[in-house]
C-alpha cells in the first residue's frame, strides 16, 4: 500500500479493518507471519515456516545472492538452487560478465552460448560468490541502546559500527558463517543477517545472447517481452561441505533445500511470489529529493551516457574482438541509461511529485503535535538538498563523464596511487597484485576506443558543466589545445605509462616515483578525483549531517503515523526479501490491454535480420517451424516464453525465482515495465509489473534447443 494511502486512512483505521495490497512490499523473511493472511488470500498454500525457518530446510535455503569476494553482503543478482547437486539458475544478464570473461574470438560464448555437458566442462569464476541466508534477527534495541539524539552524525555512525561489529562477531563465533548488522528505514531499525558464502561458483550453461538478450535496448524495461533471460551455474564446496576457494577436489553443493521446477499451466490470477536480493529503493524520498533525482541524477546520467553509448555501439558493431571486450561494460552502461530516461517519464506521467507533496502536507499536520525534531525534519531536508544542488550537478558530470566515462583516468589514478603508497617498500605480493589488476584491465581494453570516449566526453563535460565548477585540468587543456580534444587526448595517452600494457609492464620492471607523479594520465585522473572530492566537500559537513538527520526523523515519523495501522516494508538494500501477488494482465493506457503471457510466436514475429537486437538463430526457427516444443507447450500448443506479475521488485532481483502457491519455480524475474518506472520511488499498484521468464521456455532451451539432457535429468520437474 502506498504511504500516501496510509496517511489518508489513519482517521478511518479505527472504524474498519486494515486494508492491504499484496503487490507492494519487499518484506523481511523473518516477519513472514505478519503477511501470512494476505498471502493466503492471494492464493498461497504453504505455511510461514515453509518460507523461513532456522530449524528445517525451507524456501530461503534455495535462494542465492550472487556477489563478489570483495563485497560479500552486496548482491548484484539473485539465483535459485534447482537440483540436489547445487545447480543454480539466474538471468542471462546476471551471467553475462562471466560469459564475457570466458569468451574469445575463437570461442565466442556470448554469440554462440555455452553448455557444459558434463561437470568437468564447467568453468570456474574467481571472485564470484554465492550467499545463502542462515538466519536473521531484529537487533534494533541492542543498537539503539548505544545511541541518543544529542550525538553528532559521526559519533552515531561510529557507535552503530562498533556495536554492529560486536553483534555480528558474536553471532558467527565458532562457525563458518559471515554476518553483518544492516540498518533499515533510514537508520530507525537494525537487523542482523547471517550468511554462508560459497566461493567456488562455476558456469554451467547459457543460450546465445541473441536469445538471452533478445530485444536489446529497444525492448528493455518494456512489455511484451520474448527474452530467454537465463544462465546456469553450480556451487561447489570442499569435500566436507564447507565453503572453499576453487579446487579440483571440490564437490557440488548438497543444499538444504532446492526448488522443484514447474512445467505446468500458468493462468491469469495465479499466486506468484518472488524471493531475492533487491538492491535499492527510495520509497521514503521527499519531494526535495525527488526534484534532485529528476533534474540532476536521472537527467544528467541519461544525457552523458548517451555520448558513451553511441560510440560503443559503433565500435562494437564494427569489430568482433571489440564487441567481446566491451559487451559487459556496454550492458552495464546501457541498462541504467534507459532506466534513467524511462523513470523520469514515469515520474512525470504519474505525478509522483504531487504524491510526495501530499504526503508531506499530511506529515506536517501530524508533526505539530509531536516532538520538535519531527517538525524540523522537512526543513532540514529542504535546506540540505538546496545547499548541494549546484555541486551535485557538477559531481554527476565529473563522475559520469570523467571518472567512469573513459576507463584510463580512474585506472591510472588508482594504480598510480597504489604505486606511490608502496614505492620503495613494495613486496612481491604487492607487485603480483598490481600485475593481476593490470592484466585484468587490459584484457578487455582497447586504447583507440578509450581515446575516442575520452575526447568526446571531455568535450561534452567542458561544454555543459557550470564553468565555475569545471575541473582545472579541463579548462587548461581547452585553452592550451584551443578546443582540439582529439589532440589533447592523443598527447595524454601517448605519453602515459598507463595507456598500454607494454608501457606499464616495462615500467613495473623498474618502478620510479617521479615517472608516476609526472605521468599525464595519472595527473588527469588524480585531478578528476580531487575535483569530485572537492565538490562533495563543498556542501558543509553540518548541512550533510542535518540532511541525514532530517531524513531519518521524517522516516521515523511515517512509521509512527502508521504504527498499529499497517505493517510497512523497509526500502530494499541488498538484503533478502520476499514479495507476493499474482500473475496479472494490465491496461497501460486507454484502449490497450496486455495479456499476462507471451509465446515463441512473438519471437518469430519480432525477427529483424537488419537488427542485432532481434536476430533469431536458425536452429530456433527450424524447431519452431517443425513444432518441436517437446513436453513444454501450453494447452494451445504454443511454447510460452515470458509472463508478468504484480510483484514488487527492483535491481538485484534479477534472476529471482518466481514461485507458485505450492512453492514450485514457475519463472525467473528479469525486468520491470516502463509505464511504472517510478516504482523504486513510489509503487504504482495499477501499473507495476514484474516481467518474468517462463520456466517452460528455460526447460525447453536446455532440453530441446541445447540438448543438455544431463541437466534436465538432475532438475526436479513438476507437471
């Protein structure tokens, strides 16, 4: 239910039962009992302990957070265990980076797909991790016992960090687990999450990108879809079942629980539940924060990335090797390029600003009768956003256009500073780490592409940023080279030890401090980083602290307003959640109705031989023409491809299992719809849809298209 609706209902709540909308809310698993009646009304047939239990195997034990070794509690995607041998399904775009790393011109797994027809063909992925929740616990009282309203924000943060580490350490003492205390509701509640984190995750299979990314940027964030968005991995453990780094002696995980995969019919209105690791939402955002999101964050991200995307598209289309090198980078860049543009359209179309302002008016009325901090909250928020507006805009130009635009600036800054910190005292381990970092960077780097990006983005930033906030090195370069950015970039890269693997290798054989300090790319990268940091510090610390305090108190007020009236879900923050609702068609606009599913017929209808986004492999066309759908066709003789639900998801939910009333896997969540792209900020219950791959399409590809019968045999299929 929307916060705006909650506020309006306060006066009525004493006269009528609390209403609930099952489709909104990314709920904490341990509190499933509070949602259980709503879940039953939506069609759920299991018990709460079948979702979350610490005493028996349950659904939570089959849900996997995919991450990396450096950030074990941040999950970029979700997967689910679908066999007794640790087999994991997730989205194709979640496995895209691993496919890219294993691809070469000779073995182009992005183009051709990859299948391991035996376990010895499965490919290791150093650094990739798979986390499974062991248990969670509300530790709000323990944390808040160390806090008070008179603390500075810095002291508060330090106290939270200290007590959080103490709680986490005690929770995993004598175990093989990892734990962390994570804030909820903008620092008003705190939960302990204990995970077991597996470190040997191997690539098992994926269809060609023409299927796994069918529709490309054109279809992204839209319905109807026909994208075969899945890939498969397997978790391995040490022989005793404990987490272990990659070893040939490791064995497939024997999970506590795995999902049975449904090949049955799917109807409009059927129960659907998504479990996964959603990345972030901002449902408590105020109108002042929304203004910054629309006018600065989304607008500038979309505009600046447009420059980058146009160059990458052209260069990737012209050369296979370049396409492989930049495939994952392009996908990462383009996804939130389109998201930013589409979200702004939805925010305007759905009048989200008006919604937020209505909430704030009602909050203000409530706050007059409560502690002064609640009345001050919105004013602190307003002042904080106003004070940082100019610097926030400039920060976006520096971040998107310089630090994460071309790659060489950030690379040279990071590696150069690492050299300077260890120069004269570098150990073999340091040099080995530097060499590994450089080798990984240059594997997927093309100097000519990066130079073109640098010249175009330097010009764009210089022309659009507030001149008073333009980094000095850009102003000096524009003056010295009379606006000839190609000439500046040629000299910048041509004289740098960081611009080529050969030059860097030669330098590392005999490192020299002065050479690093004088290096033009290092100086430019350092200047860009210093400019970004200076812009951040341009907003006084007191103002930043007041903004954070205002947001926390405003959120606390919203919670108090609804205390005893409606159970609210905290914003997503990469912790495991569940969301429940139904398979559901919708009406996006007047005269238009979208049904709840698509079939392979739509793949054939969308085929466009002139577009890489809508290329259909010959084998798929032959199988379709022959009607070879195996046992996966629906009652009408068609092969289902995708379906939609009204589940509440966001980034990080990619690859999440869509589970039916009996706990069986019916699909994989992979996208949202453009009409409701405002959903991360304000859920739109009439339009919000979760776009899912139908499990029958996934099974058909594994079985009929790829002939990976070894995988079909280990999947527990329910018909």
